């Protein structure tokens, strides 16, 4: 199992060290920063990590399933590669002739790719398919679109013509689809394998989190530039509770996601 919270702390610490290491070169004045608007096209690739947690709560006094009084919890984690492309727009402000600048930027990215995993479930039966148990599931987390606001602080590299380094931090929102496929028992009596009913559920999830990283930007001449960056994004979590009132069963679900990725952008300055 992957503990996203522990990994989150480790990655955040590593990014902090990268930012501190880059700050000493931000005082270089080799790159004259111009104030103004810019737009661009970002292309991203990312290794996305997803943690799925599911519980089946049978503690309602009306519950008469074979699992009455029990809470069965199970979790599953998986990782996969995703990608995307979109649009960005921002505004840059220089600080005198030092070469240091601050920019604020909004971007929208349409994603492709998905992470797939298997939840083994939990319960008292060997097959874990009786009513009230946490049934096994095949699940899919699919990124759809994300958008966010990012602040960048950067500066020219001494002796590096039209090249700057920068650190970035921002907020990000992810729209995703989470789907599950399973076969379950809906009878109060113990089910046999041929009595299981296949089913599928799909949920539109919205996760809000933060991103941090560092990058390098090269002015190609005229009003065009190119940049590349590495970033860590903690998308956050989404939670919901599915009530089965007729069975007196509650099923809380939670999905967490984070990712480490690279972004390449083509920029036009005004």
C-alpha cells in the first residue's frame, strides 16, 4: 500500500531544498525581464498515484445482514502515466534591473489517461461477496481536466543569455471520473457464486490541492520563449457516502491523488 501522506511530506521537503538551491542565482541580471502579459500552450506528462479507501458500515440497529454490527474497511493503491495539453495566460512584473521577476498565471489543461487498480475487499467469507461485506472491485480513476493559478519567482542566470530559473507554487483543481466494477450479493441469505449480481458505478469527483516545483525558461528571440519544469501536485481528496437505506448499510468512499510530472510550454510575450 502507498501512504500518500508520508510521500507528500518527503516530496515537499525535496522541493524545498531545490527552491533554496536555486534562489542564489536569482540575483543574476543576465536576463532582462519585461513587464507585461503572456500566453502559451502547456504540454504535460505525469506519474499519477491514487489511493482508494472504502468501508462498509453495518452498525445501524436495523441492519439484519450476516455482517450486522461490523465495519469492513479496505484500501487499494495504484499508479499510472497520464498526459495533457491546454492553454495558459499570465502577467509578469520585474523588480528593477536585478533580473528578478514575479508572475501570476492561470492555466487550463485537458487530460488523457487513467489509473486502474483492484480492491480486494474485506469480510468474513473467503470470497468476500456476502451482503454487508466489502466486496472486491476493479476501479478506474480517469483525469478529465484541471485548472489552477500559479505564482512564479525567477531570475536570470549569471552569464546565461536569455535564460532564467524560477520556483513555482500554486493552487489546482482536478475534475476526474472514478468508476468501479463489482459483483455482489443482495440477499440476506448466504449467496452462491451463480447468485452474484454484476454492477458498475461511476462518480464525477472534484479534488482541490496545491502544486510546487521549479523550471527553466529560454527566450528564443522576439516575442517567443520556451520553458520546461518539474512539479509535484497534491490534488487532495474527494469523499462521499453511499447510503443503502433499504438494507441499513452505509458505504463511505474516499479517493486521494498526487503526481510528479514535467511540463513543456511554448510562450508568446506581449
